[in-house]
């Protein structure tokens, strides 16, 4: 009979294989969904012409608005994680921005999600224990979910009460800012939530710009709703940055809250995604190069004491492999 340790080892190995299979399957499904969205757009002549006109003679102001909002998402995400990780170790602001940008690029790969790469990086370079680095990542996910819930509540109240969306949308930001000023004990989490909430508002700006590029006006209420749906779709496990899933989530929800059809919403989202991918490639590759140089320039970041030696490196390597 197998010992309990042997059985446990086999179960862990099977779980790893299962997770890798799910990641591959999820990435494959996402790619098929994205291809399906593109094929559907190609069948719709009017939408295709609108997209062609938008790309052939783009409104530089709207493109700048879209690009600026995406870059703002990167910056605010980096600031949020800088705030969350502060009690556990020292990570420079520029360093954290580079880690977030590099992770965004890695997240498009099916077997190497950026989440575990970030944990491994903080453990090796910043000497932050895996437990604490993992906690920070989990806190980031929780902040995103709470921010999305707040945004959804504001959108719902706006539709029910008929109050202008922008008035209700700024209320959580002001409340969080006030709580940050009077509650030092929870300041770290409150500030992180405020940054994520503003980050989510920039996602709404992205949809305003993407639809405007197609010559369609999108109401602020619908923009906030699509931003919330989009961010939640991106968080679904085993899909590389929500690839394919996000496009269809936006495409299916948009006709329910606007007068626009599925094909138009898909086109707007694909424009949004295309600009995002270009920026992720540019910023992610730049960040990876910078981090490689940064780590090489800090030989003191490698463990030197017996307590931080080989066992710790094995734990980090195992985390990255998982």
C-alpha cells in the first residue's frame, strides 16, 4: 500500500495537471470565442464599415482618450498594489508599476499566469514571504470585487431613481476619501479600494471612447455597467485576461441596456481590446527588460542567511510552477 505521503504527493501532482489542463482549455475556448466574435462582425456590413472608417481616419482625440484611460488603469493598479504591499516589504513605486505591466503581459499566456509570477518576484527580489505576497494578491481581488459591487449599486440606483449617473458615481469616492481621513487603522485598505474604484471609472471612459470611435454615443450609465461587466469577466479563472469571454460579455449585455446591437458592441470591445493588447505588449516587454536589469543590479536581494536559503528558493520556485 502507498504511504499517506505518497498518496498526498500523487494528489498534488494530479491537481497541478488538472489546473494546467483547465488553463489550456480555457485559453482555447477564449480564443475560439474571440474568433467567433470577429466572424460575426465580418458578416455585419454596416458595423464593419463603421469600424473600417474609424480605423482608416481615426479621431485622434478619442484614440488618445482610450490610450490614456488604459495607461491610467496600469498606473492605478500599480499604485493600489504599492499601498497594499507596504506593510510587508519595500517595493518601489516604479518597480511595482513594472511588475504590474509585466504581469499583464504574462497573463495572456495559458500556463504562466502573472499572478504567480508576481508572488515569486516579490519573494525572491523583495524578500516578502510567499504567504504575505499571496495575501496582497487576494486583497487586490477583493478590492476589485467590492469596487465592482459599488459601481453596480450606483448604476442600479441611477436607473431606478433617474438621478444623473455621475452624481451617484462620485459618492463612493467621496465617502472613501472621508473614511481615509478619519480611520487610520483601515487607511491602507480604504485607499486601495478608492484607487480601484477610480480605476474602474477609467474602464467606463474606455467604453465611452470605443463606442464614440464607431460614431455612437454611449450613456454614462451604460459605460459604467459595461465597465463593471468587463472587469468581472477579466477575473474569471482559466481565461487569459478574459480573452474572448470579455468580448461576448460586453456584446451580450450592451443590447440589454442600450439601443445598440450585439455586433456593434462586439466591435467596440474588440477595438478596446486591440488597443489594450498593443499597449500591454509595449509596456509589458519594456517592464520585463527593466525588471531583468533591476534584479541583476541588486545582487543583495538574493537570500544569504541560512533561513533564507535553499528551502525558501524551492518554495518560491514551486509557487511559480503552480
